């Protein structure tokens, strides 16, 4: 879990843990731990893949789909993409 949380969102990590047969209470603990810094991880992953912030709706949607495939929730994606716009 610790190795995956920097690159993936809580939904993807939880799904991978379920596939490996980890108990639900342990998954819940892992998800709460991951959610503490999920926004920072989403921004870092997005910055690594896309050097510039989205300039059009198409670019915004493309970056959002990428983060969604990594297991980040829409609320986190929205905040991360808006945050990268401010930083530029």
C-alpha cells in the first residue's frame, strides 16, 4: 500500500487490496490513511505526466480522465486540476 499510494488514488488501492483478499477493516484503515494526502499526490502525478495546466476543455477532460484511471475521486481531480491552474 505504501508504495502504491504515491501514484494511485484511494479507489484503485482499495480495489487492488480487495483483489488480493485483504480484510475490509484493513482496507478501510488504508483508505483513510491514503485520503489524508490524496490531493497532493494527485497534483504530483498530474504534474509529472502533463507539464502544463489544462488550457482548454479538451485538455482538462484528458487530464481528468488520466487521474480517474489512476483511482482518484472526481472531487480530488477537480481540486487538483484547479490547483495546477493557479500554480502556473
